[in-house]
C-alpha cells in the first residue's frame, strides 16, 4: 500500500512539473489553482508563489437564499439604485 501512495504522489509532482515547464514556454504565468484537498493544497502552497483568492464558494440556507433572490426585486420596485 505504501508504494502505491508514493507512486501516486510522485506522478502528481511529475504532472505538475510538466505543466509548469509547458506554461514557461507559452506564457509567463502558471495558475496552481489550489485545492479543497488538504495535502494537495499544502503541496501547491509549498511553491511560495503569490497567493490570490479568486472566488469564494458558500452555501446559503433557504431563508438567506430567498432574501438574496428577493433583494433585486425590492430594489427595482422601490426604484433604488
């Protein structure tokens, strides 16, 4: 079992390295994208690049979602900018 985990980790490193090398040929940027998986996130952060938050994903409960959907309608009715 230990060898298969090590093999999988090394394959990820090799694939990532090939992506970096390809990006270096065609661009000046490489987006590591991060991950929700802790070990992958740690690996990507180990490159010490500039950390930038691109988006935030969250789930609203039903009442909050209803209020969020209703807000533009109320603004339009009240002619509020």
